[in-house]
C-alpha cells in the first residue's frame, strides 16, 4: 500500500493540498453559518496538516534516494578495494 501511495507523493500534490486547505479556510470565513464555518475550518486545517505530512514524506523519499545512491557508490568502491590485492597476487 505504501508503494502505491508513494506514486502520488510529490511536490505538486503537496502544493495542491496546502493551497486547497488555504482556500477552504478562506471560504469558511466568508460563507456559511456558524456550523459551516467551524466544519470548513476543521476540514481546512486537516488538509493543510495532510499537506505538511506529505511534505515530510517527500523529504524522506528524497533522503532515501540519496542514501541509496551513496550506498551503491560505497559498495562499488569497496569491491574495487577488495579486488585490488587479488589481482596483484
């Protein structure tokens, strides 16, 4: 399930969620009665928090990609170091 969600985690989704949440908050202050304002404000806050959570997931995804590329570079260097003495003997 996390792999299927990772396809949707990206910069456009984060921007969309945060802007959508802000739009809901603005609309909640201008439209509706007391209950509508409270409900829309609650939904808007949840959407903004979801956008911030997704921003953290984007950061985590990029950090994992950097760590993975560094790990492959280190493994390649270690293989060269380990193969070096064998070829000299």
